[in-house]
């Protein structure tokens, strides 16, 4: 049974900012659409098999890498996948611990 996918407000804002950045930088939506589709494609797989992502130190929180530059951290239960954050891997990893502590 596939779980429903829910984005937290923080994750949704990060997604929108990321897509808007590439739209402005490239002058069109082509890359933003490809990135968005890739994120959704991998999340559909996660919804079917939530344990495919890498483990974190927190129970039921995992991560998956849909693109070399991005990680999606998510929490799961029997009914849903909650996207906690979309992380740009080019950032300082110490910010991730501070941001989500």
C-alpha cells in the first residue's frame, strides 16, 4: 500500500525557492520541471517502500538522494511519508544539524 506524501512547510518553501532559483537562472522552467519530476518520482518509490532510504540517527527518519546535489529527509509511518527537508548537498553539513535540531 502506497503512503500519501506530505511536505512540511519548511520543505515546501525550500522546494519552491530551489525551483524558482533555477527558473530565474536559466530563463525558463525546463530544468526546474525536470528536478521537480525527479523529486516526485523518487518520493513515489519511497511511498511504496519507505525503508529504501538511508538510515539516520532518528527512528523512522531516513534520507534519499534523488539527484547528486540534493537529499530529501523524510519521516514515515504506516499512512504517510512526511518530507522534512530538501537539502542542497553543496551546503555546509553543519547547517543541517543546526537547522533541524
